[in-house]
C-alpha cells in the first residue's frame, strides 16, 4: 500500500517548480559574472601575444632581407618607407596588422627592431609597416 502511494506521488510530479528554476538561473548568473572577466583577460592576452609574435616575424623578415641585400635601412642607399614596406611585402604577403586597431607595427631603422606602438606619424628612424590602402 505504501509503495502504491509513493508511485502515485512520483507520477503526479512533473517538471520543476518555479523556485527551482529561479535558483538555477541565479546560480548561472553568478557563474557568468565570475567567469566573464577571466575569459576577456585571456582574449586580451592572446591578442597581445599574437601581436608580439607577428612583430618577431616581421623582424625576422627584415633580417633575412638585410642578409640578402634587398633591404637597406641605413647609410648610402637607405630605402624610404614605401620601398621598405614593398620589400617586406614581397617577403611576407600580406603584412600582418595589429589586433588592436589603435596600434601598429613600427620598424626602427637603426636597430632593425620591430615593435608594437600606438598609431601616429613616424619620422626619421621609425617606419610604420603598413601596406598602402590599409
């Protein structure tokens, strides 16, 4: 007899109560609030890492071109920005762009180093490595 009553009660219980649903939604909201900043930080770190890697790739391309003699950065026959960009473009096509649109890759001609810097007007020893039209 007790078993029959239990079976009837179990049969009549269908779905979740409103309280149970609200508790689950609240828990999911709390978890999302805790996890979201971490995920966003991981994304920012990944973009920064990608930019550093691309800068190293560009720097290696500059070194290869200098070793071949097709890229002259200083002294007699030093190339201007468009010549430098075209030479690098022939080595790496397309030239990568920064993940952060407010930054760009900059070549320091005296050292051959490529860095990520805030966009601006670069003169003298620094050359922005950006293809025409981008």
